[in-house]
C-alpha cells in the first residue's frame, strides 16, 4: 500500500510512503524525521502510479496554497506597517483615545494619571489638553471633568 503524506513540520512537501516500509520517513524538503504511524494519510492506493498522481495533485495544492499564504503574510506585514504610524501616535491622539476609552468623559486627575503611563505628564499634559480644548476636540462639561466631542 502506498500513501501520500504531507510533512507536518514544513507543511509544504508531500511525498509517497510505502506503509509496509520503514516506521519513519524523512521529509525530502525539510529533512524532518517523520513517524509514519502518526502521519495523516491523504491518499492510499495499492498502485504506485495512482499514488504518484494523487501526490502530484496534493503537491500542486500545497504549492498553490503557498502563494496566497505568502500574500497573506505580506499583507499582514503591510497592514501591520500601516498600523504602525497610528501606534506612534501623537500626544493629542493619545489624550483623545484615553478620554474615549474612559467612556467619553474623564476626571482630569484620572486623565493625568492615565497619560503619565504614556509619558505625557506635567507641562506636556497641560499643553496637549489646552490644544485639544482650543480645537474643540475636548471640552470641559464641568470643572475637573474632560469630555471628548
Ligand atoms: Zn518537511
């Protein structure tokens, strides 16, 4: 009996094994030693040519899947890169986000304390707060309270 297996280590290489053969096989791509009994058999046949055919088909799928996978990865990298600039967001954005994360209204002392965690404190805190209040992005509904618009 011949079987087609996919290396569980690199997941990119299929090969034909003879089940009556050795207990282990070696991935021809990554060189991992694979325990035959623990491998998932994707195809089984008594005929080697059929197994070869199946293996070709499986390998094509693996190769085909390889590319969208790579594309996904690069996309993920891209979107991660796109996410980077907001990560290095300016103090104004951090202040706004902090106020919003507090439900839109926050005690000014609480805000100051929270922003200190972001390295915005003292004069900078006052300055950023003043800018945002001036821009109308934040306002003070009552003394000591800050609200996001
Ligand atoms: Zn492998």
